[in-house]
């Protein structure tokens, strides 16, 4: 499912216009992103947890030339699926 499909489905389920559903979806996404940028975490019960992790700097290798290159420290978003999702995927109740 892509974002436009999510918007269409939300509009149908909640009897909203597509424009209003788009505002709802984008607001939720924007708030998740803003919380992560501020160093927080977003916990959606029965769905999962969004948080940030830091990858340490390291020496990497350019695959084309084989030369060693420095890879700086960086922050990456991380998602841990909730128990309900894991059980649903694995066919458990």
C-alpha cells in the first residue's frame, strides 16, 4: 500500500473528502517525523514503536575502487513492530 491508497481508504472508511483524509495522513506523518527529529519516540499501541538510532562512524570500502573511505556517524529511523502485528503476520491470536 502506498500513501495515496491509504488516503483513499481513510476517506472511504471515515466518509471524508479525499482532501481532508490527505490532511489527516500528512499531519500524522509530520508529527511522527517532528517527534523523531526532537529525539523522542512514538509509541502506537498494538502497532509499534518509531525511534532513532545512531550508527557509529566507521571505515567503509568503496565497492567500485576497493579504496577505504570514512563513513561518518549518522542517525537512522528505526521501527519495532508491536506484538499484535507480529502475531497477525505469524498467524497467532
